[in-house]
C-alpha cells in the first residue's frame, strides 16, 4: 500500500523524488520557488518564514538564537561576530567607526 503524495503548495502528484520543507512535501519546482535554505542550520523553510535580511536567509528560530541586529546599521550579525558596546550589539564595521571617532 502506498499513499499518493501531493505537493503541499501546487497540489500536483509526486513520485518518488519529492522534496521536504517544514515537514511538508513539495515538488521540485515549488521547492526551489517557495522555500529558502537557512544559512544557519541548513534546513529548508518557506519563503514567508524568512527572518533574515537582504544578505542572509534565516529561520525565525535560528535568528532568535544566533543573530543580533547591529544597533547602528541594523544588519544581522552572527553571535560570534558581534561587538558589544555596553548592552548594544554592533557589527565589526560599525564598532570600529564608533570606536574611532
Ligand atoms: Zn508543487
Ligand atoms: Zn536555521
Ligand atoms: Zn553595523
């Protein structure tokens, strides 16, 4: 007995090579058009769950866990690359600027 899988986005029938994102099955086309790869954990999520910015794609959980927003330029900065000025997180560029002047 085998169930017929259908793409959770477009509803087309899927054969053996289906794709997955967020526990849903997708056809190849929807997988590439509708999902992104989180840069942090490498898993696929739907595009409307992208909590990254122009430079990086992130899932909500990874962003909350591992990224800070630079106080000055509002870019996302990976936790290991954050520079702190008191309680304020900065990216390396902005931190140097703040520091230098
Ligand atoms: Zn599809
Ligand atoms: Zn992630
Ligand atoms: Zn910055």
